């Protein structure tokens, strides 16, 4: 088994607490409302915290029907979110698992820096396709930007 790690950072004018609440804690309510053309629903098994399972059901015509991930950590004080993809999405018979760590840190201007690390655990001698990984990251960034735009237009939301 090999592990390939990717790390990226995104800057936002939204504070860590607001972007964390909207894009992570309340994503199951907000994202399907903001992006019904892409996300049909998000279901949670458990209380939404560590140990819960989150299932994202994509709209018809999507490349994937759904995906499930296990929430490993959700810390509303440090704005840290760790989860493991366990079913669907980019998970194929060539990947054992994919883990993600997201951390929002404050900027001096009152915004945030989102630090995202993803680790792909491959089976045997499988080599990842960097273009597919890049396309997946762009979709996630697109969703993040939709939430950011919503928060910029609704200054009293998730305060």
C-alpha cells in the first residue's frame, strides 16, 4: 500500500466560525438548498459529530450516485474536521480509503485560511490519476465558494 498526500490552502473573507458552521456543521441543511442541481440531499447517521456517518446523495445525472464518509473528528473550538471516505465517490477497488483533514484558521483581516490535506491510500501498485484528483478538488472548491458567496450575501447567517 502506498499513500499519496495532497495539501492545499484557500483564503476567504469569512471568519473561521461562520464558514465552519455553514460548510461543515450545517452542511446537511445548507448545501442541498444552495446547490440542488448537484446535491439532492445529505443524510446523517448519528449526532453529526465524531463517529457519525454522512451520506451525500447527488442529483440525477451526476457521475456518482452517492458517497459515504465516517466523521473522525469535528471540533467546533479549533475549527477542525477530519473524515474518511468509506463508500462511493472516488473510492474504487484500487483505493483502500481516502482521509481528509480540514482546518480553518483566522487571518488578521478577520477572514480565514482553509487548510485541506487529503491522503489517498492505494492498493497494490496502483498509481493515482492526478487529473481526476484535481477535478474532484475543483468540485469541492466550487461548493466552498457557493457557501462563501451565500455568507457574504447573508451577513447575519451562522453568526
